[in-house]
C-alpha cells in the first residue's frame, strides 16, 4: 500500500524507515513534476534523496535523480512494488574515524612531497626520484634514501654521499644525470619551431 506521513503536510520525512534503498516511490516535486522510481540512497543530514528511475529502452542501466528535500511536495511508497530489502551492514563510528584518519595521513604524506621553496625543476626531480625511492625534503635539498643529498640546482655535481655507500651513491647519480639529460632534451625540443610546410 501507499503511505504518507500525514494528510496535513503530505510529506514523509527522509528519516522514515519506509524510504529504504529499493523502496518504490512516487515523488511529487514543488513544481508539480512527478518522479516514479526506486530509492537508491538518502542522506538525512544533508536533506537529499537519490531516486533510481528505470529506463524504458533498456534494463541494463537507469537514470539517477538527486532531489533536495526542499524540492519535495510529497512522497508515497508502494511497498507491494518495492524491491526486496537487501541486508545492509552498519558501519561503526570507529571504522569511519579510522578511514578519515587514514585519508588525512595520506594527504599529509602527499603534502610533504611538495616544497614551496624549491624550484619547479627541483620539484620535478623530487617527483621523479620519489617514484622509485624514498625521498624527503630538507629545506630545498632532496634527501634520497637517507644516503644522498642533492642540493639546488639539482645537478650531478650537487650530489653528496651521506653514508659512504658508493654503490648507492653511483645509482642515484646515474638517475640524476639521466633526469637532467631528459630535462635538457625536453627544453631543447620545446624551443624548436615546427618545419615550415613546403
């Protein structure tokens, strides 16, 4: 059957348990548009309802309508035509807090890779080295694997071995040299003008 909160308001609150995912709904909007579909999800705190509307020409996809609660004149639920209720595992506040904490840690790690004081070339070198080796900033110097410091202007002769490991130093020196060569080729290619058509 159909269900409405009361005859005076003709508005069912979004918090109503009848507005569960899969519930068959008819939503009348304040500008008299009527939407028939199934509840996809809702956010009571934000006052939003998402309704999945099956497309007539296909069963493989559907339209999703995002509706603000303030635009809803009335909602009716047809429980006889509703989809079966799927079990929903509740997410604990602890899990959400942990996810948020992990996301913040990831953002902080990404922000630590950026250095406002470094030149654009220094930042590009840091990014290139950091793809395969742990790097960190020490002022404007790049510290690679706590073994090599690369000072501005980030050339091979600005590389300093920090721990006496010559093999590691030579590997990092080769990468710095290759990076500088690639940068020089890129700058050279960017300065070339295209050949004129004959």
